[in-house]
């Protein structure tokens, strides 16, 4: 059974503790600045680890150490760990944007990054969402091998990228997840202008959103595109544009136009009528230029 210490018991750190506990892993230490969330996680663990601050720990001898803090804190924590951690410990951070290079001052240890590519809104939901999720792993050979085993034990799936592309990978993840939520928020704002309450608008849109995601399980993005831009329907676009201009802000218009331009590229990949696509593209470019005036 592998022993584990987790530094930073927020959403991801708590979820890892809950998910790994009892699956060939013993959670030894929950390390946190404040104990509130750590105590909630502790109550659901079989291992009953020690709860402490990093400063109060004299040494860490766990087989695996996770740093699950904010990105800005990882480098500082690695420096503190360098004087406390066993050379046999394998150290991971869970940042999506940073590579394992930020841990290189831990010269005696194998280091890597293990990032769950899933939305974790709290520790207890996160535990369940690791199943079938993809995990991006990179780092030293020994760390990568260990990370692959951890992902299997979490019932997830792993993939690796070169360290130099880690930030670009994370930008893609933010676009697919965070920006998706922001786009849906813009759509909800449009629905609110139609007289619907926010919660009702969100409830109405969710089945549409879910059906789109389901299409993407069996189709590529071009095949899954439907609606006005898939048809290169310039007439409907003009009606949308007029209504948005009358009822909403330039910010919403800009979102609509930028996404519309990208949708036209997908329409071209669907072999939509070239003349209709080009006509619509010119209308979007004109609308964008008017926003800048």
C-alpha cells in the first residue's frame, strides 16, 4: 500500500484524498493553512491522516506527495519541501498550466504533474468525477509511470504531452470548460431579455446543451454543428444581429460575432454552400467593424 501526503486541501486535494483512500493508498497527511475543509474530508476517510500545516511538519516520508495548491504557491512549497521530504518520495503538482519544471529544485526526487481534466466544484463531487476522466501527466520517467498507475486506480484514463506545451494544453481546457460556461451565461442573458428568470432560462437551455455534448460523443465538431451558421443563413443572422443590437450590450454582440466566425469555419468543413458562407462572413466582418466605431 502506497502512502500519500496532500498539500492543499481544497477541491482537488480533497477529491484526491477521498478517491485514493482505501484503493491501495493510505493517506498519511492532510496539509492545509486552515483546517475547516481538511476536517470535512478527514471525517470521510478510512485512513484518518494527520492534519497539519506544512511548517509544523518536521519531515514527510510518504511514497507520493501531491501539491494541490494555487499555481502561485507551488514554487514556494517546493522550496520548503526540499528540506523536509524523503528523497524516495515522488512529488506531483496538479496544476493544469504549469509543467513539472517548477519542481526541479527538488533535485533528489522524481517529479511530475498530474492534472485531472474534469470540472471539480467541490471535493465530494470531484471524487466521483475522476471515474472515466482524462488526466494529463508529464515529468520524470519514474513520476510518469507512477502517475499512470494512480490514474488506473482512480478508474481514469491518462495521456501525456511535452512539458513545453503544458500551458497551451491548459488554455484549451479553459476554452472548453470555463469559456463554455461563460458562453452559456451570455445565452442566459439573452433569454432573460425575453422575460424569463435566470434559473428558468438555464433550465430551458440545459437539454439543448446536453444534446449538443451528446452529439460530440459520436461526431466531430463540424458534424455536430447545427443551426444558423451551419446553414450559412445570412437572413436569420441579420435578424439575430438586429435583435441583439436593440436589446443587449456590445459585449454580447462581440461574443456572438466571434463565435459565429468560428462556426463558419466549421460550416465550410461541412461543405456548406461557399457563396452563402462568404456572404455571411462579409456580414460578420461588417458587424465587427461597426462595433469598433
